């Protein structure tokens, strides 16, 4: 009997070994950027749809990008933009009434495409961070704690790769958690870390004015994640909107007002499509402590992440 068990185990180990060797010997996907007309059209429509905040235009953009993906599934730009379209669709789900239960399929698809893009371009820390977000969110939806842990540690690695970008990326979905939870508090702490990195010094929590640091505005290097850009025309304003929301939800509405007001310092503030949303929050910060802790009711009474404008607040042009 012992001999039979030993033979069986040896056979199993042999098969496992064969599988490992076969996988190692099989070539990985290699990045190959598309230059044809279809890819160009798909990319152009993606940016046009995002920058116009055209949520209803997502299906057509998805159709073109998917066609381009089928033609060349080795282009990490196409994969990552498909991932972003799907995460945009679920993040701003409250634009649709009622929200269909099938909306959860968007995070499954987003995770697939970001995983694919990261395999093709592991050096892009932005993709790394978005992939971690999809793991975290999909694990939360499916009550899969192991997947949530995977997502958390993916995000920790992404933070190490580009902290100015990924402290925000990692903390943003955590704004949907209970303000008493450990991860919510950590997500909020990561917003303060972003401020410190962007300011080049530790920002005073009692007087967190960013006026003295506006001279650091740049479009190059890792610090470019702190400011507005062609990709995210109102990244600066959107950051302070979200951080203020997280502070309000935690109960610290007085500090939140000071954080919100930093958005006004950017010279493009008057052109920002969502400035009225921020101004309403300044006026109603105290009342919003309870509002933000409840389920969704309306865009001005819920955190940015669930408002229906969670992506376009940074990415939509004037």
C-alpha cells in the first residue's frame, strides 16, 4: 500500500513539474504597439469620450477599442484603455437609474484588461495601481477576502513604484469603506502623504493651505502626478475634492473645508465643470458628515467616488 501511495505521489509531482516546465518554456506575450487606422480611431475616440465626460458614449468607444484589441491583443495601450473604460462605467454607475445588477461585470472585465496591460508593460506604475484597484473592488463585491488582500498588496507595490500617483489611486476606492475601518483611515492617511510629496515637505494638518507650493507645478518627472495635465485637465481640483470628502466622512469637516478651498487656488478653477459641486460641499460640510456615511441619494450628498462623476471630475475638459 505504501509503495502504491509513493508511486502515485511521484506521478503527481511529475505532472506538476511538467506543467511548471511547460509554462516556463512557453513564450510570454510581448508588447507590440499598433499603428494602423483602426487603433488610431479607437484611441482618438477613447480620449474624446473621456475628455467630454460622455458616459453614454462608452459603448461605442468600447466597441472600437475591442475591435482594435482583437486585431492586436499585444498593445498595452489598448488593453489599459479598455480597462479604464470598464472601471469608469462601474465607478459612475449612479448616472443610470436603476443601476442594473450586471454592472458588476464591468469590474471583472476591467481587471482582465488591466492584468493584460500590466503583463505587457510591467514598468507602467499607473497600470499597476489600476490593476490593484480592480482586484480590491472585485474582491469586495464578491466577498472574496483573499482577492482583497491580493489587491491591497498589489497597491502597496504600486505605491512604492510611483507614490505621487498611487497613494491617491490606492486610497480612492477606500473612500467607500466605513470611516471607522482601518483601511479607510489608511486611505485617508495616504492622501496626506500625497500632499507631503507634492509640497516637498510635511503639510500642516491644522493649516493645510497649498498656496505656498503652487510654484512646484511641473509636467515632468514623478511630480507631474500632482498637477493638471492633458490627460487629467483638472487632476489638482479633483484631488482636493476627494480628499475633502474623505475628511468630511471621517467627521473632520472643519479641516475638510480648508482642503476643499485649495482647489480654488488653481488658475483654471473658474473653468472646472465641477466647481459647483465643490462649492456646495464647502457650504454643507457639517451636514454632509452624516450624508456621506449613508447610501447614495444624490451627487451632492455622497462622496466623489459614488457621485456619478468619480472619473470625469479630474478628466473632463471644460
